[in-house]
């Protein structure tokens, strides 16, 4: 595990199970109404999800910002925050190689995060259920790639320039995460 590139921050005391249910309900509702990108990944909301109404969204956004500051070891001037809800499962399998991406596309520095919201109860391999990382790019040798494990109610924070993709899908039930970027 290459944990010097990413850090998990546990927010289960602030973002309760009830909050997580509301977050999932909101993401599902948006996707059900067709408010998602048509390109990969398929069911990723096409709005800045942190702007959605509700105390549960405010908690999640503030937890993300605090986690980024903790990861950096300092506060920074925020230029932009973007966020997306993502719903995945084996019901719609996409080519894994097409899912590699990174978030460092602006002139600013970017820190990214994934909030592990809901994992189906029949998933057995938590290590591979999280996020696969490729710090040397998706075409690098497989031995340079690794998984950041799934931890429910945790923000997993990492540099936006690192290529990554969703972990291995293991269920026909829905997996929900919130992805976010902070540019500074």
C-alpha cells in the first residue's frame, strides 16, 4: 500500500448513518431524473453536488475542506471546489481502462477526494472496493498501481494529478461515493 500519497479521514462521528442515507437518496434522485454525465463514469451527477440543499451536504463539504487542509498541513486560499455524486454497480459495467482519469486540469494546484458513502453488503474485498491509484499513469507497470481501501464515512484525500479509477465492482447492488476537488 502506497499510503504516503493518500490519507483517510474518518467522519463517521459527524456524518451519521442517517446523513449518509440522505446523501444516497439525493444522489439516487438526481440520477433517476437524468442529471448525470453521459460519458464515463456513466452515473456521475452533472451538478456540483455540494450545492445541493441540506445540512448533510454542508457537513460533507466542510468535512472535505477540513480534510484537504489536514492533508496539506495548512490552510490555503480556495480558488474552486467541485463535487459529484457517483453511483456504480455490476448492472452497468464499463471498460475499466476507460475509467482512468485525473483531476489536475487547471492552472491551480488540485487536491482530490473520495467520500466512501455506501458499499453493498455483499461486497467482500474492501481493499479493492475503494479506489485504484496509478501514480505513474495508467500505462505504467502494474506493480506501480495500488488500491486505496474502502472505508465507509471516510474522505480519502490525494493529489489531483494522480491517475485513479473506481475500485473493483463486486455487486449488482449500488455503490455510492462523492468525489470532490479543491483548487488552490
